[in-house]
C-alpha cells in the first residue's frame, strides 16, 4: 500500500497515511476529521552502493564522460 503525506486545509495538521490511491478521497485529518487536504511531496534520496561493469572508474568516481 502506498504512503501519502497530506496537510489539512482546515487545521494545518501534516499527517502521513497508508492507503490505496482509490481511497485517497476518503482520508480524514486525524486532528479535526476534515477531508479537505493537499498532498505534500517529500524529497526522497538514496545512494547506490557498489560498482557497475559499465562505470569508467576514472578520477571522477563514475562514468560521466571524463575518459
């Protein structure tokens, strides 16, 4: 099930919920019970560990055309 973060347009509470996309309209604010909300998009960061056979291994640390 996907995770969604919302900000309540009634009280300003920011909350995260797990629900199906088809059920997003039914989600209520846990603080005031309002269904009026806006979606909050969070930045997601990740790093890839390990090497790849396609990386150049140059001084730049990866294949960015430095070769």
